């Protein structure tokens, strides 16, 4: 059973490398497994499948926002994306279209950040 779990761990590490993650010289403080740096610069433990935050002596960690608040924000952003999408479909004014696509891009960036926060 332990060999099967170890094979899964190795496969997850290989998948991270294939997706562009970088193997670091750091180890997970919980399990001791090597840490990977993802493209968005976060540290990731493949064994625990969790984001890892390294805090130096004397530093304080920031407290993550509550999950329910993030879910509400995610739902709000999704609704706004749909609203802007509808406006893009209806407009024929080029200047208005530029403003709407810019707003849509910012909404999608924010939505992606919220999803990352929920994972981490």
C-alpha cells in the first residue's frame, strides 16, 4: 500500500515538472518532501498537495480570508463576467467595446486570483 502511495507522489512531482514547475532546494516543513515553485511563484508540496508558505523568524503570517467570503466574491465576479459578456454581445461601438473588454480582462484576472486563494 505504501509503495502505491509513493508512486502517486512521484507521479504528482513529475506532472508538476511537466507543467513548468521548478524543483527547489527547500523541503516541506510537514512531511519533508521537496518543494516545487509554481509559475505563479507559490511553493507547492506535491506529497501533501498543498501550498507552502515559508515564514522567516520574526515575520508574521497573514491570515487568509474566510472561505465563505471568497465563495461569495467568486459568485459576484462570475455574475459580473456574465453581465459584461452580455454587454459585449450587444454593443457595436468600438470605444465601448474596448472599455468592456478591458473590464472583462480585469474581472477574469480577479476571478483567477480568488480561485488560487481558495486552493491555497
